[in-house]
C-alpha cells in the first residue's frame, strides 16, 4: 500500500466512539455541542450518521482537552 489508510480509520473510529468517550469522562453532550457552537439538531444528526468534519472533530477535541469554549468570533 502506497498511502496508509490508518489515519482515516482512526478518524472514523473516533467518531463512532465519541458518545461513549464523552460519557466515560463524565462530559455531557450539551456541553460539547454548545461549546463548539453547534445546534443540537445538527449535533444529533452528525453523531448518528458519523459525519463530523475534521474541523468539527478538532473543535471537539480542543474543547475536551482544554475546556476552552469557542466564541462566535473564533468560528
């Protein structure tokens, strides 16, 4: 194989495991979707269908790792 598909598989795995990971850390989903400025309906859809973008997943990781909530200017 010339190009590794491991990063893609890890990204998809992270999306699949996201609800469980949040629960294991005691993080409520409302904290995350409000923290990244995403409407609940969009969050629920993307979570169900595992269609978060790379930028959205980065925002989620940043929020979880740093606790820093994005402001409207940062979006």
